[in-house]
């Protein structure tokens, strides 16, 4: 008699285990695929990301009465929204049959802990040229690892600025 409740409990637990397993396996697979996608994004070559930055900035366009494209914005590379500690300028100009893109990052620091006024402490840049559909880094102050981590963040911030500008244009 005591075996009957045990078997019922065992069968219910077994069936619930199978249902739970069938539910969690697809979730684990999708999480693994998300990780693969992020790894692939990080593995992109700096030239590919620079080309995407170039395309985004050219699409934003230049300011009126300038024969070059210039976009600048503040950002924080350390993901701290309160302190926009870097100023990024992207300048694109034509020179003969090729275009030159200069990406300059100025690092800012306040001299006092609670001060909102910040001063430039250093400036680094990446100089590249675009000929046709190819982009090539000509000169940079960054080492290779810095470039690989910096460029995706800059691209992400350019896309954010682009979205903000679209929202502003919609309101007008």
C-alpha cells in the first residue's frame, strides 16, 4: 500500500523533470548563440569597424557650408553615464582620389573630485584613408589592443547620437 503513493510521486516528479528539461534546453541554446554572436562582433577587424564608423558619419552628413564632414560628441568609455570623460571628433575630407578620416579622442579629467569642469589631459588619434570600398589605418597613437576595444564603443556612441538626432528631427 505504501508503494502506490511513492510511485505516483515518483512518476509526477519524473514527468515534471522531462517537461522542465525540454523547456530549459532551448533557452540554454539561445543563450549560447547570443554568446557566439557577441564573440563574433568582438573578433571583427578594426578596419571593418572603422568602415562602419565612416559610413555612419557620412550618413549623418556635415554641417552647412563646410566642404568636409565633421561630427563630434562626448562619451564615456568606462560606461559611467554621469561623467562624459572623452570627447570624440570624426573628420572626413577628400584629398585627391581618396578620403582621409581622422578619429581623435581627447581624454578629460576634473582637477577636483566634485568639480564639473574638466580639462583635457591627453589626445590620441587614428588616421586612416578610404579609397573605394577599402579603408586602411595609416597612423595611430593607440596600440592594437586599445584600438580593438575602443572602436566598437565609439561606433555604438555614434549610432546613439544618430538616433537622438532622428528623434529631434521628428519633433520639429
